[in-house]
């Protein structure tokens, strides 16, 4: 389970392509050759991942900056 998102963060989101609700599932996020497993809202049919704005502008931005500074 991701410590950055809760299961309810996936509630109410629907995959535009498949028209099915997103569910929290493991996803691999990669940046500058580094990979991080994170539970994110994901379409169970096509695998499209939704990254909520609060995560993209918060923790993900911090990690990106940290990797760039190395």
C-alpha cells in the first residue's frame, strides 16, 4: 500500500477509454533510470495509471528534484 495515497483517492475516477472505475494497484514509476513501486489508481482493463495532482506536485516533484541534484 502506498503511504502517499489512500484507497479512497481512486474512488469516483473512471477510465475514459474503458469506462470502468479505477482501482488502487501497484505501478512502477521510473525517472532518470530509477524505478519506484507505488500503489496508484489504475484501470484494471487497460492498465492506464492516474497520478493525482497532489502526488505529482508534492512527493513526486521532491523525488525528481532529489534525483536531479545527485
